[in-house]
C-alpha cells in the first residue's frame, strides 16, 4: 500500500544533505511552505543551492533560511523585498551568490528539467545584460537564447489538500511554482492543510499527480509571512 | 507657487484614461505595477477586458474591501486582489506560456527609458551595489503581442525618458509599440518616434524639446 504521508515537517526534511539543490515554492508569501522551511533550518543542512522566485520577507521563512547562512547560492527572479534586508546584506558581503533569471525563464527551466528536457530556446532577455555568456540562435529570423533545464534534489512546496498517494490540489495563486517544482525534484515534499484518503479528491481536479510527489505532510493552519512579520517574529 | 510649476499635460489618471480608450473589448491584458495598474479604472463602459497576472490568475478583479484580502490571492505586485466569475488559476510555467506564446494581447509597462528603436529599460539603473531584480518584465516584452509604455515624459530631474539610445540596462530590444506620456501619445515606427496625439494645451515643439530623439509630426 502506497502511503506518502509523513507525520512531521521535521521527519519530511530529515535527509536534506549539505550542498543539496532545493527548490522552494511560493511567489511572495502565497505558496511559501514556511513550516517546511523552518524545519529545514532546525535540521541544519548548509551550503544549499536554493531555487525560488523571491528571497523572503522579514526574518521568517525563506529569509530566515538565508539569514542562518545555509544558502550558498540562490537562483531567483526577484530577490528584493520592501521589508527585508537579509538577502541584500548577504549579497553585498558575498556570502550568498545570485543567479538572476527572468521569471518566465525560471519557470520554464524548472518545467523543462522536470520533463527531461536539458535545454530550450527562449526570446526573453535577448539583447539584455542577462544574455551575456549564453548561446544564441536564430529561428525564422528571430534571435533566441539557449537556457538550461533545472532539476533539484528536493522541492519544498505548499498545497491545500493532498491524498496519501501524493495527488495535490492548491489554493488560488499559491499554486505558482508548486507543480513544475514537484516535477523537477527527485524528492518533492508537499505540506498541505489537509491530508485525505485516495479517492477523496476528484481525479478531474488533481493538479499535481502523485507520481511527482514523494512526501506529504499535514500542516493545519499554516503561518503566513505577512502575519509573522507584522507580529515582529523571527526564526528561530 | 511659481508660474513654472503649473501642470502641463495629462495627470497620471488622465494618462491611464487615455490609454484605456485604445484597448479593444475582449482583450487579454497584463498591466504592470504603478501607473499601468490605473488603466483598469478607466476602461469604457460596455467593454470587457480579461486581466492576466503572471503569478497565475486570468480574470483578476479589483482589490477586495479592507480586511477581506486573502494572502493566497494576490497580483504580481503581491497585493491582494479578487477573482472574477470565470477566472482561472494556473501554475507559473503555464502563465509564462501564455505570455511567451503570444496569447496575451496587450501588456502595459512603466519605463525608465525607451529608445527610438523601441528598446525598453525598466528594471535596473545598473548602479553598483543595487540588488538586481527582474521579475517577469523580460518575458512580457518578448512575448506579448502589443507592448505599450505609460510614463511621465521626463524624469523628476527633467531628463527625457524617450531617448536615441538607452543608457540603462535593457529589458528588451525593439519591443515597444506605443508610448503614452503626460505630454503625448507616440508610436515607435521604423523611422523613429512619431507623435500620434498631443495632450490638450501642449504643442509639438514643447514635446520635441523634451524628447531625446527626433519626433516625427502627426500624420493626418
């Protein structure tokens, strides 16, 4: 009997190793798997390469993981937040490297990685500083850049409901990077408000099929970055 | 108040209202952060536009009432929004397939500089020590069918934003179709900037003096 449910966030991230590539879902606070990130901070893995659209807010969640100096490199499209100086400080001191990627290119690199496609051509960033060092090619009279697919050792994702087979549905714009990251990681770990039995989610409604998901953790009443920041909290 | 500080040309709201007149009903539209967002307030009655926000929503509605916001229903500026009846949610790779694949009809963006060839600079001053952050702008300008800029004609310091060649790092090359400023509506043509319409009370010479490249006259 397949049962991908893990009892705690701590158990779900226990084997994340030093130097791992970890994709972390979320666009701003929507879809940010805060409880999994906090469990990863407690677990202690370091020298990580993180793939995430942003760099977190305040000193909680992703910003807290950065502040704990566990992240050697971040692959990111928008590493700037009004209410956090964590990443700017690390970037300026050279403690965390940045690979800046246009948002759509980031999404497609993740999708391609998960789909077994090592590279693809995109028109985004042609003629800009982000094209430097990239191979370009003309198709039908237009220039495109070669971009590489991205894969990861682990993905930390937030969904709304999952069944014990690992089928996931999401909540509104919190879906964002979850589905492609689940595909691109060897071990996708999904925290959800509610874990249900197989058959309780209509197969027509499933967004991420369970084949892409290794572990499911129930986290009822998950925290939100904005609420933690407003309360002046930091982690740990 | 000195005489020089009398407002010339359109206000931000008037610029947004002017642009809104030019969007056909039924268009799929992506509005950038800032002045572009104002466009939605001025769409003429009887027209239906579907708003795309690149973080994964088609059919974005207005802001919710204060206190009614859902932290998992936000726009690309990370502000609370609503979803209209008929809205759809999707993941980022699909969202940018809509953009890159040419499925979105119009994108409206702010600008730091636009060149006479339609190059856009709107993401970085290139200043040392600045944290580079690009988001989806490069994908939007590369893939959306029509890309309009809405911006003040000049910077706060009075420097032209419409220039011969951009000095800030580019967002995209030859990507802008039309520019709406406080002073004029201007097309980017193979021959350079061409005035389409001057704002009320503004004459051609006034606009040309504040434009960093030759401005072709309005064609009748």
